[in-house]
C-alpha cells in the first residue's frame, strides 16, 4: 500500500512540474486578417528564449503563399503547419519548398499556421529576436 502511495506521489509531482513549466511559456497566437481588398498583411513581433509566435489564417488549395521574415537576426526559423501536411514546411528564403517566385503553393484548403521561433542554441541562452512578418496570399 505504501509503494502505491509513493508511485502516485511521484506521478502527481511530475504532472504538476510539467504543467507549471508549460504555463511559463509566453507563446503568442495571432489571427491573420487582411484589410478589405488586400492580399497581404504585416505583423511585427519578438521571440524570447524557447517561446514562439503563431500566425493563423485560412486559405484555399492552389493559392500561393509568400511569407517574408524581415529581421536583423540570424537566430530565427519559421515554418508552415497544417493538419494534413505530414512534415512542417520551411518558409525560409532558400527553402526547396518554395517555387522560383519565392511562394509556396498551398496543397489543401483550410487552416494554416506560420510559426516563428529561435534556434535552440540561442533559446537556451535566453536571447531574443525581433522581426517583421509579411504574409501574402494570391
């Protein structure tokens, strides 16, 4: 009986520490909105440590997404996520996923997320990076 209580206590402690760690994360989620008649929008942001920012939008299959990250930092990565895409899509300037015009042709209709974060070596040191993101969908 005592062993069962100790196991429960250990499990409870691990769960509480896991949830308290995730509560410290300051990840930001932004819904992307285009002004009436516009095909693009710009957002500024800052990433600190292991945090990341997400930009959520809806698009149709076959549309061209061009996402540009303007920053002085070399510490940032940015990717595209969708529930139907098995792997994340690298949106960086030299990605093989982009066509010659620098756009990614969306393979599905629905919800997409652009996620921006720092590479682990910089995040581990608690560094921060500022950026401007331009999202264009045609």
